[in-house]
């Protein structure tokens, strides 16, 4: 397997709620038929014609109201997240709060971000307007069933675009709950459309003349496929793909706190986050103590029922995800990696893998090259900051990263050299509505959240006004 190769595509999964803790299939949902797809797109296009000309404050008010309703429904939504993808219930409540804050942020700040930007000119006036573009397709994953969706949908609804949302096959009830939420908040029918779309019908949607763009959060393979389709049909796309974020420890005045930050950065959401701290890069004089303390921390965290408040690590999203991650770990073990903690699945049923730490990982191992999407940390020893930067930048991914040092100037110097879209200093990589989110290299392109995410799918239209009596000059271009 080469550095950028991917496993063969599996047969398409139906939309179904399958509890990853018990393996029980709770409910299944039918696909939207291929023949029904054009009608759904045309409905969204008709809705765009009306929604896009409503006052921006009215659109923003509906998005802000969706945030209020989300908070009111915290327990219901959190329980759905835990049921469908196994997130710890307390973390699911945290996701609801984060998603609601994004809705509130764009509901309050969005109109300001859309104000025209004036450009100084020798005579007359010039301004760039931020106009909506039309129907957009969003393709979102299972690991953050609410957050991933609203960071795409919220700004675009305020802009005046309409949305077709293909959620993960693992989260159909969360998807339906979001559509109900937006409807209850006053978003008209046809403006936000959940579609249980087959992967094989994605090209039909992207190719439709009414669809103006596509945003995907997901795997590198899915991103490459969608980018190819978007390019073929000349549609704008934004991609947030995989990550193998470095967590660099240069020095510390409090090793216990740094180790705790590493554990949180690696194990939150059972390690199923693009911006999780996947590669822990530690300078030589701290390495042994760091590994020993982190090993003790991981070994003490036993998986269990994600709905139980005492549980520290939940299941992975599916049995297949657990098998795939175990195969990556076993490949490293077979080729000589050292297991500091975990390394195997527990005896009780469920989609679990014990929190695992690997050291002595080498470039011939899958764990060195591939994203490890689960509770597995790889720790590397380096002699100095130059070697740390070199190792951090050796990945094909470039999403986020973290640098820990009691010398913030030193940390800033290292952060400036990292080939990533985001860097946190003395904190694990995270997300907040006002901060742009996205990466470089094979982690994708474009940005979500902040004012930058607001403008990704706008027509940034120049309007140039000359005095009436001005004679036209030569036209060029």
C-alpha cells in the first residue's frame, strides 16, 4: 500500500440507526430514489428565488431562532447523537451547545459580514457586494452530527442560499431532527432540505444547473471524488478532509497538565475528530516521563456505555470502524511498534478499542502514514524543535496542530513553521464560531466558520459607479 492509497470502496450502506454500543439496528430509512432527485433540486431552486430576496435580517432571525430551539432540545438531540454514533452523553451535550453557538453567531453577526466593501477609486464609487449564488449541496459526516452541519448551513442560510444536505448514513435521525429544527425556526420549506441521497446520485446533484457549489467534510478519498465531480461541472467546492495533527511538546513547567492536554486532545469523541492530536512529538529530555504518564492515563480509561456518566471512553461509530482501526494498530505491532497501552479490543461486546499508545512507529507502518480515527496515539521522540517541525510537516495532511512550551515566543516560532491551516499554542486544537476552520495539503481547501466561512459561497460582485458626465475610457480585459 502506497502512502496515499486508500482501501477499496465498500458497498453503499443504507441509512440506519445502529447503536454502536449494543450493535442493535434501531431503525432504517429508505434512500431517495434517483428519479426523485431532480424534483428536490428544483424545489430548492424555487425556494432560493424567494428566500434570497428576503431581508438579510429576516433570514438571520430564523437562523438565530434555530439556535435557541437547539438549546431547548439539548437532551433530545444529545441522546440521538449518543444513540447513533456512540459519543459520550456529556460530550454530546457539549456538541449541541457548540452547534447552537454557531447558529447564534451567524444569526447575530452574519448581516454585518455581508455589508458591501467599498474600494477607494480616483472618481465615482466602487464596492464589492456579497450576493447569494443559489442551491448548495452539503455532504457531512457522522462524527459531529450537528456541529458539522450547522457550520455549513448556518452562514449559507443567512447569505440567502438554499441547502441540500446529505448526512452520513449512520445519523438519519439526527439529520431529520435538524430539518425539523430549521422548519420550526421559521425557515421555509425548500430552503433547508435533508436528502437521504445515494452516493451514486451525488454526481446527478452536482451536475444540475441549479446547484452552484458543494461542501464536503469527510475522508480524503471522498474529497478527491467530489472535487473531481465539481471540477468537471465547473462548480465551486470547499473540502475539509482528514487530519493527522501534530501535538508538539518542546518544554513544560507542568508535565502533568501537558499530559492531560494530550489525553484530552487525543481521546475526546473517542479520538474520532479530524483535529484530534494524533501524532505526539516530544523532545528527548521529556519523552520518557511523558510516555510513562500518558500510558498510565490511557490505561486507567476503560470503555463503557456512552450514556453512563461514569464512562470515560465510548465506542467507535461502528463495528467496521473498530475493525479498521484495529487493523492499522496490528500492522504497526507486526512490524515492530511498541505498545505502551491498549493495543487490542476489550472482551465485552460493542465497537470498542482500548485507548492505545504506540511508540517506535516507522515509515513502513500504516500508523505512520495514515490517519488513525479513534483512540490511538503515536508518540515520537525528537532531539529539538527543528526535528519536531520536520516530522510534523512530513505528513500529507495539514489541518491543525498544537505546540506546547512555557516560552510562548518559542512556541510561536515553531507554529509559524508548521504546514497546517490552524495552530493552537498551549491548548489542544479546537473550534469556535468566530475562528476560521480548514486546512492545507491533503486536508482540503476553503474555510468554514468566522467571516471567511460566510463568504465562501457568495458572489463577490463588483459594482463600479461613474459620474453621469464621465466619458468612457478604453475597455481592456
